[in-house]
C-alpha cells in the first residue's frame, strides 16, 4: 500500500482500490478499519499499520496495560 493510501485507510468508506473484490464478487464498504479504530480508541487501545507496497499490510492492535477510569473500571 502506498504511503498516501495509509493516511486514508481509517477514513469511513475509503477503499484503496475500488477495482478489487473478494471471491464471489462481494466488495467491502470501507468501514472495517474505521470501526476497528473507533472501538480500539474507546477502550484506550490503538491500531498501527505497517505496509510494504506490493508485499502486504500488517495491522496491530496495541492494548493498554491498565485502564484507569475507563469504560471497564
């Protein structure tokens, strides 16, 4: 994935390549990473992406070691 695409992938409805579809013809709506980021931030976590163009993209969710006055306390 190109650097300019990485900066947009958490935007709602953004799809890197509209020509790409999953097997069976179903395509994504561009909401998955946006929702994942919102949920992660709600519990004090964050999402990081590492990408090498032409090789793939890795997503990591970094969870807090403790939550103080958060949604679970």
